[in-house]
C-alpha cells in the first residue's frame, strides 16, 4: 500500500521523512493540490438531539498524512459534527482502522511506524483514549490492514513486505492485544485487505501483485488461518474485499482495472466461484466497496474518477446491476466508503482533498448530497462507523444466543 499512497504535494511543507514514506505508482502523474482548511467547531454528543437510549453513531477516519484519527458524530440528518478532542493522535501513516463488534475498542494499522494503535471508545461521546500499552510494535514493517474477527476475539494484520498475515488475541475486558504462539500465515505477494465471513468460518486476502485472492478456513480454537491451498483469480490489482452479511457472496475492488469481481462462497468449503456476470464495470481504479446493512445495494469508491458507483444486489444470486443513475460525484481521490448502521447514509473519505463526503441513501439506492464535504485532518485513508450503544446490545444478544 506504500506504492498506492496519495499523489499530493501538500500546501504545507512536507518533511523529507514523509516524502520517503510515499512511493506512488510510477505510471500515475503527481498532482499538486492547494487546500485551505477551515476546521468546524467540535460538539458534544448531547448536542445532537438523538434519543439517548438509541446512543450516538460515530465515524472514525485514519488520516495517513496527519498521523491521527478524526472522529465525527452523526446528527439526525446524517451531517458530521467533530467529536470533542478530535483529531486523536496515532503513529506514523495510519492506513487502516477497525473496531470490535461490541463497539468498545478501536485499532489502527500504522504503516509508517510498523505498529498498531489501540483505543477505548467512549460510548456516549465517541472520545478515544489510548490503551496503556499502545502502540504495539510489530515484528515487520509496513502493515497494510487490520481486521477484527466477527466474534471480537482476534485481530488480523497483513504485512505488505512480509507477504503474511498475523493473528493477535484481543482481551475482551481491556482491549489489549496478545501475540499468539504461532508463525505468521503465508499469503500471496503484497497482501492488502483481509476479510472474514460474518459467520466466522472463512477468510480471504487480496494479493495486490498476484491478482488473486487467497482462501483460508478459520481455526475455531485459536482464530488462526488455515490455508485452503488455493487462490482465485481477479482482475488486475485486487485491493479491497467486502462480504455479504449472510456470508454467501464476496465482492472485490480491482484497483488496477475498472471493475468489481463478484464470487459466491461455498458454505462448506469456503471456495470462491466467480459469478457468471462478473466482473462488473465501475469507475477508474475502484479502491473500496461497501454493502448497505439491508444487503440491497453495493457502492464502490473510485480513486481515479473521483466518484462512487452504485449497484443493486440480487439477494438470490449475488448478481450486481448498475443503478439507472450509476455514478455519483465524490471528492478528489476517494479511498474508503461506509454505510451507516441505520441504512440511511453513505460516507466517502476523499484522501486527495482531506474531506468526507456525506450522502442520503435514497429508497432505490441513489445518493443525494447532504451538504458540502466536511474537512477532516490531512489524508483520510480508511474509515469505520459504529454506534457503540447499539453494537454492545446486539453483540451481547448474539453471544447469549450462541451460548
């Protein structure tokens, strides 16, 4: 992912250390962008007017250039309001961010420092507090992504240069990470995104340089990955994977092309089979994909064309169909995209202009701008969205059902 970092010369002096960190594709032009940043006033969550029993929803962005995390509250209209104290310090070049399913803890993978930062999330305010032993130094450089297991017990971190994925235990009381007594699991070349099926049975890793997806079974005893010994071809440079909530389908953004690949997941073996109508045309260099909670629509953030592509999902076959209005304008160089838990709003991190675009999700899947993009800290790269109160309740109920 160091090879895919933003082609930006900031309007402030960039240190030589930051320039050493940025290694853009040689084939892509370098851009000069001058940005005037106006930071809105932060608010407390009790100013949002949401029912307290419903809790508040927060968005967190890992800011690759700012070396920090921006935090926003969502008001009733879906507008973003900065959380008090935001942005929160991270280590060098955070490029991935994830929270535990109970909404209590948050983690970033810091590519520049080879570490993981860990925080507690304040349920009602969204304020982040670093864990006492954070950051955690990795035994390799350049982590590309961190993913939390659906059961909240493990964190998975891909290593770009190590060509491997590491498994860490999560203390569910303190959020602290522990290294398991096992070697790293081998991946393909330049692994980026790791995605685990919601039923916690299978895992998939996008290998950027190999143009394929590695497939694994999840060990129920220690959460580690057991290689299935097979990989599935995609279009050029797969970079992001999202899996449907029913664990039946996987969708892959192919950054080196203009497509999204779609696969069915065998419920017994986890083997991927490409759908007959795949791949699907997106915009230029799709960077990430997201499915709405009701599993009706899929959206891709297209880095090269500065827009979002929108599709309907056939829940019987997994097939995608482009909406009548297929493309929606985003900011410069959108990297990540998320859908709100209530299925009402969509948000895009625009790395090239350091803003977040906010949209209303229309009944038929279209997107309507809520307001002008809101300024974040420099270089928003990855996002996660969570309502801690609702997440805690839902996770507790699920755990009791499984018991």
